[in-house]
C-alpha cells in the first residue's frame, strides 16, 4: 500500500544502540556531574563519618584541654579544695565524735553478747570485775567481758521501742504519735542521766577514765532489764511485772555499783573543795550509789504506763 499517495509520509525506523559489552547499568551515576568541586569539599570536611582522625576519642580538642596550662591549674586547684574540705569535715566530726573510739564500743561477738547478758541479769555470780588493759589501752569488748559496749544498749533500746509498740497495740492505744513519744522520752532520759553524771564528775572535781561513750553504755544497760520487765508484765500481768521489776532493779543496781567502783578514780582537790583526803572515798561512793539508785526509777517510769 502506497502511504505517500494518501498524504502520509513514511518514517524511517531508528536503530537502537547496541548494548554495552560490560555489566549492564540500570541507573547512570550523575552525582559527580551535579556536584562541583566546592560541594564535594564541603561534604568531605563537614560530614566525615569515619570518626576522628587519631586514635584518641574526642580528637585534638580533648588533648588541647589537658594541654592547656590554665585548665590543668584549675583542675588541680579544685582537687586541692575538695581534699581540704574533706579534712575540715573530718576534723569537725572528730571534735565531737571519734570514729575509731566508736568502733571500739561495737567490737563485739556472739560470745561476748551472751556473757554480758548473763552478767546483766545475774550479776551476783560474776566474780572478776576488773577491766583488762594492754599497754595502757583497754581491751575491746570481745576480748574482755567487763569492757563497756554500745551494741547491747543500742539493740536493747530498739527492742524496747518495738515492744512498746506491741504493748500499745494490745491495749488498743497504738498510734505513731504515742510510739514517737515513748521513743523520745526514753532517749531524753538517757541524755539527762549522762549529763548529770558528767556534771557531777566535773563539779566534784573527780578525775576518772570514764568517757562519754562509757557513760552512755552504762546508762543504756538498763534497757535489758526494761525488756525483761515488760515481757513478764505482758505475759503474767501485774504480779509478774512487779516481780520482774524488783529483780531487774536489784540486778542493774548491783551491776552499776560494781562496774563504776572500778572505773571512777577520785582525785579531789582539797584546796578547792575544802575537804581532806578522807573525803575522797565518800565522794566516789555517793556518785556510784546515786547512779545506781537512779536506774530503777527510770525502769519504772518507762514501763509502768505500758503494762496494765
């Protein structure tokens, strides 16, 4: 059929290019043509995903920080200030409380605790009340059963608070306020007793090797008798309470007299007190007996309202 005769012009078919001899390419890479030299430099310098050029993390900036003499001086000055502050804090704490001395009063073991509890409840069977020393230093409680400790008074005080809460609960009178009042009252009585002892020793110019921790320990031993008294009162009523109160009172009085008799060393100045040397044993006896008599009063005061 002749197409030119009807107004159509014959078109010549285009020949397709031959495929390349290598691997076929699906998409042509135009990134190198689109990006100029400046753009390539920007991406290379601004977004380097290979990490820092050197082996140290942080690059040269961190090295410059440590190499800077002002930064090094500031770090050394800050470290010296921190050390100085720690020394001041430890010094201020040491003025009121010696950590090493406090560790001495908690150097106990199970054997010591059992023996000490037996002495507190049955002091009449104990014979040797001397405190042993090693090179003018008293032995630790685990080495000498006569040495005072703070472990038993602390545990006895906590047990008293728990037992008071149980007694208040049995009597339908428990409340956090009442329990807090019992705890604060017991703590205040210990503080008052220790202050009275310190003031008496100071005013009477009685030189003694008793420290404040020693007085706290001897004052806190009464809570063992308080626990025994409250337990008997809760189990056996008022009759058991008064029997246990009498036993605990005589036991703690005997214990205090025998313990403080060996600890208090009287050295009264005859010029300031106007007394002769014969009055020294009397002052020691007065202080010891007064401290012993004070123990049953506190035991009754802290337990009578809890046992009904």
